[in-house]
């Protein structure tokens, strides 16, 4: 947010002036998809924080301050940061907001800007009174959430079934390698679904809005983490798979992983948090917290101190006893050696801002990480511990784990979709047999429109799928596109997944996250509507691209991401 004094400009003319000012910044208009993604809420909305009323700011009662604080973390913190120092959005520190003044801020909040600020007032999201409240609030000293240390974590830590009391062998008849873990976003649960029978095995209580499911190296344990930083450890060997341990590792989080290097399988788990800015290494059997490491530090490029660098994603290396920790705001990948838990060593690899999500290439040597505000993909060599390449791609890459396949000309490629444009970028990943194409965007293919969250392929498939659940056009958000990887020039075919779901109400029916079964001959999609609307899982035959099955159940409330156990365990995508 570029703040400037109003001067003699009449308040009535400010919306036009704002548009012109931001156009001069050389920034393009943001899409509705970007706004939906970037302006997400935070679990910190309900966390008690220290209140510091700035004497230079307009007066606020405690009730007003608390209400505004809740609105800020529900609407604004995702862009502007917990401490308002700026993240994907500009800083809202008091030196800027006080200089701008209440009238200016009210207009800016109400009408938004072409540079990315949503029009919270004219959209109906905030009333005029709430706009006034927020204009006064952001002139106050930002309240800081409490830190969260070892004592706090241990107070939430529960070993529900000790390791010695767990089954010595698998106690159920499920093909656990073909189980799907599906996030039920708004109920704080996951559904474990039998990929063979298409029946729900169980619904397991978890943290709120599980962001990711990861599987231990052995394939026995499923780890999930909610946005509220609660981790649940689920034993798939139990007669009815259920929680065996849980812990809360912070106040907001997105990532969890387990040790995968030979000799360390299942011994450790790691989770990174949005707040506080840190990651914690835990016992892999019990989730006992062992080591907490802070991420506060200097950014790439400007080398300025950042007080809240969020941990965006974590993967485990197969080449060394290392966790690959990606820090959003600093733009750094941390190679965290866990071979001696008492003497953790960390290597920093500068990449670009702001690191978000990514996945391994087909060889599993290179980790491809999206720097979504730099419009780049970094290729991290997990064997050598170096940055193998930094590749320019489209606007705001969001790959999920990405998708690997072999291109007829370029050889092995890894691909990503984008939030901010309609393209899919293909990046060469073979520096040996296809050296001339390695670490370059070798092709950009056209998709249906921005708002893609996940892209997916499989070694046994000739298809590449992309969703676009955040696209504002229902025809796009309720469908997926599929390409023949052997003939990309033919363009894409659209599959009407939302229509195939056969839902009878007026829910949004957003289609999200293609995921293959173990065999690679089925692709599963979540059809995601509001918690008071019907949702479903749609299964497509990958060979024929025809509808194969629809899974409906009253317990499938707001299904979003889902993860096949085998593919997640072995990083197949």
C-alpha cells in the first residue's frame, strides 16, 4: 500500500486519484483470484494480544480495538503481516498510516486500488462504520501476538496411544497405500477414504482447515497440520485409523514433514509456523517437541531485517539427513541438518521472495520452489546443497507440488500453474541428457484462466490436469482442464467436474486439487461448496476421461485438499 498525504485533493475525488497513483507505480490490476488467495483469514483473529493505544492516533475504546483486531486478522493479515510490516501487501506501520490520516485511509479501505487493495466497503464486506473503525485501528501500534515456546507446546502435547501400546502389525483389511486423506476444511476434520471401495473409513478430528497431509517414510503414520498449528498423528495400522498423538506448535501454521533419509526413517517430524516465525523438530513416534529454531532474519536482495518470516513449506531430502525449510518473506531455503538434534546446522540458500510451495522433480534430486511474488521458480539441488537455477515464469506461480512428465522434445519437465494469469509453465529438469533445456522455462501453454491452485500428472498417465478454483467465473472454477502430454499443441479438454457431481443446491461447487490413486488410472477431485451446502468427491477414469464415481456423504463438509497415501509417501506427482 503506497500511502501519501491527501493535501488539497477532495475526499470525493480520492478513488480516481488513487487509481492514477497506483497506475504510475507500474503495477497491473489484480485479478479476483489473487484477492481471494492473498487476503485470506488468519487463526490469530481470536488470540488475545497486547493492546497499545497510540496517543497520536484517533481514540478507540477497548471494545472497538478488539473488534478491529479481529477484522484485521480475518481480512488483512494475510497480505500485510501480523505486525503490519508488509508481506505480499505493503507495510501499514504507524509512520505511514498516521501521515495519511483517517479520511484518506477510509477512502482507501472502502474503494481499494488497482494495485491489489480490495474494495472492502463498496463490495459490502465492511460497513461504513467498520471502514471507519479500521482506518483508526491501523493508526494504532500493531498488537503483537504472544510468542510460543517449548513450555506452551508441551502444555498442548498429548500422546493418546503410547508407541508400546500401538499395533505390532496392521490390524485392518484396508489397502492403506490407496487411502485418501481429504481435508474437511470448516469442520476441523479429515476424511480417510478407501480408494478401492470409495467408502469413508473414518472421519478424524484435527486442527482447523488442515493445510497438508504428509505420510511417514514407512507409510504407517499420517501427519496433518491445521492452520491453527495443531498437528495430528494418525496410525493407519489401527483397526480403525485414528489419532495417536497431537500437539499445537504455534498460533498459525501450514507445513509438516517427517525424516526420510536412510537410517532416520520415521524418527523425527518437523513443522513450520506462520506465527511465531519458527520451526520445531519433534520425536517422530510421539510428537514430543525437541528443538525450536527461529526464522527471523535478513531478506534476500535488500538484506533488511524482517520480524516475521513465515515458514511456507517443508520437504525431507532423500540425499542427506536434512529438512528443506522454505521461508516466505526472507526468500531463503534452509537446509536443516538433523543428524545431531543437539547441534543443528543450517545452510541458507538465497532464492527469491516470497517462497511458498513446491515439489520434487522426477529424479527427486531437485526441489522446485515457487517464489510467488517474484514470479520465479527456484531449483534447489538437494545433493549438492546449491541453487541449481532460478527461472522466470508467469504471474504468481502456485504449483502445489507441481507436476512431472516427459516432454517429447525437452525431456523431463516440471510444471506449475499460476494465480495471476492463464498460463502453465514447463521447466526442464534434466541437466545431464537435456542440458540445453535444464532450468529454463521451455514452454508456456495456455490454460482457462488465473486462479489455479494445483496441477497434477502421474508416471503412468499421459495426462496433465489443472484446476482453477479461485477463478471468479463459475464455468472455470467448477471444471478442470486436461492436456495430452504427448500432444500439448492440441490444447486442453475441459471436464465439467462440478456438473458431474450432481449436487442439487446452489453451492459454489469449486473444483480443487486433482489427485491420482496409487495405480495412476483414476483422478480424484474435491467439489467444494460452503459448509451449509452439499459437496462431493468426483472420480475420473484417467484413460477415458469419463466419470467413474461420485462420492457423496453428509460428513463430506467443505472438502478441499486430498492426498493419496502412496503418492504422498513416495512424492509421486
